[in-house]
């Protein structure tokens, strides 16, 4: 009898008490923070186009914003290892809120020149990424704590980012007309503070010391090398990382320059631009919910490749054809449903394949690779618009995007996508 009690006690220490509040609080905090991001992503390029009329300058702004994201992605993993996921997520949100609020504060008081805007945008991007990365790094442990299926949890986590576009984009368009572009950034700053408070209250403190979460620390370059070495030795993750690096570069050019220019010059309204983004985000959220229900039954590689290709056609080429706004909205909505499974599949694979002791380093390396080309995407898009025009720029970006996503269906390295289903997320959590 005593042996049975001891065995039961050991099992209880291995499997913590089920708690669902932390993971749902994380979903809510991420939703609010990402709605704020949507406000900024529309407000900043619109402010530049409104005050300068130059797509090239909008591209330069996108370049500095994403350059900061890339740099903080490379160096952020060391910060996560030293301070811990919860602490970095809270500090990152607070610092981001302050940085974003400096933009309207300077604009409305001492004035804001173009180069000063670049400094503040760079600062905001630099501080934003560690908090976002920390929230994502918290997810696997909260999945284990809630005992929620990994596919479902990752679909919901990605779904909140999708639904943030549904609410944030049209809200941005309306608020630009009602309160002005600069005032919109005050609202964005408030969302960061709300996220920080919610996470501080709801997320349990880790029993491990921050340094234990990363195991052996070493120096930053050594940690980064470990993360990149793990990716290089895992062909399926390395192949996907390269593809995502290319598509993210094109996405940044699209969202940071091409789409705002299309909204200003062709749609002639920030509200119309907001409805397009809302259709995409809301439908993508529906796509993640659909995948949450049936995703574990689908072949990952085929689902991943076909959904990526289909969403590309409906997004880029619908704009290039100059279709009326109602048809564009429908096209974006269908494409949004198709894009829904992409991030949940990626997240589930990462959590299955990456050991807990390497999580911060590998996730940091993945994020850095994903963001590496994004500064170039915005810069190239800006000069393309000024040189060739909006529609040719969209068409060029769309063709490159389609070629990249079609390759997913034929790359032999991606055969491992379905094989990774043999591993469970619990195997990678300590």
C-alpha cells in the first residue's frame, strides 16, 4: 500500500495539476497586443504616405522597423535564457508601449522629422520582438499545464493573431478618419500595457531559475550557433525556414508598402484597406478553428503546400487584376481560410522536434531566419512602386511568392513533416 502511495506521489510530481486559466490569459494578452500591432502596421505607413507621398520613404520606414526586429530576434534568445520567458514578456510589452507612445508624443509637441521617425520606429521594433518571442516560448509549458491537444492549442494561439487582424485593421481605418493617424498610436501603446498586466497576473512563475531554462549558457554566438546547427541538422525544419524567410520578405513588402499604397492610391480610403485586412484576418481565424477540429487527421505536407499556394493566388493576383472591392474582400476571405493551417502546423512541428533545453535558442534562430529578409522586402517594394507602379510591383511579388510555395510540394526534405507526427509534444517538455 505504501509503495502504491509513493508511486502515485511520483506521478503527481511529473504531471502538474491541470490549469486552464494561464493559457487562455496568454491567448487574450496576445490578442490585445496584436490588435495594437495591427493599428501600428497600418498607421505608420499611412502616416509616411500621407506626409511625404513617397512609397520609397514608406519602404525605408519598413526597412528600419524590420531591421530592428531581425537584430532583436538574434540577440533576444540570450535575454530569454537569462531572465526567463515570463519576465521578458512583461518587460518587452512595457518597453514597447513606451517606445510606441513616443512617436505621437514627439509628433504633437516638438515635431517629428523623417529621420527621427526612423529612429523611433527602429526602437519600437527592437523592443517589441523579445516580448513576442517570450510569449511564444511560454506556450509549450502552458499547453502541458492545461493538457490541451497541441494542434488545438497552436491553432488557437495562431487564431488570436488572425482575429486581431479582423478587429484591428478596420478599427485602424476608422480611427485614422476619426482621431487621426498619430493619435492612433496612443491606443497602440495602451494595448501593450494591458498585455503586460494580464501576463503578470495570470502566468505562474517558473520553478526553475532563468538560467536553468536555457541549461548551459555560454556566450551569445555559441548559443546562436547551437540553434542554427540544430536547424541545419533537421532537414524538414531547415527547408521550411528557408521558404518562410522568402515568403516573409515578400509579405513585408506587401503589408508595409504595396497594400498601403494600393489603399491610398486605388481604393482611396484607409477604411477600405481595413476591410481587406479584416476579411483576411477573420477568415484566417476561421481557418485555424477548422484546422483545430480536423487538423490532426490531415496529411501535414499536402495541407501545408496546397493551402500556401492557394492563398497566394487569391491574395496577390486578385489585387493585380484590379478587381472591385467587394470581389477583393471575398477573394481575401477565401484566401484567409486557406492560410489558417500554416502557422499551427509549423508551431506543432517545432514543439515536437525541438528539445526543451534548446527551445529559446532554436526558436530565436527560427525567428531570426524568418525575419532576415523582411527589411529588404519593404525597401524593394517601395522602390518598385516608385519605379514601375503599384500593380506591376504586386504582380512581381506574387509570382516569386507562388514559386516559393509550389516548391513545398516537391521538396524531398519535407517528407519528414508527416513523420514528425510520431513524436508527441510531451516528449519535449521538462
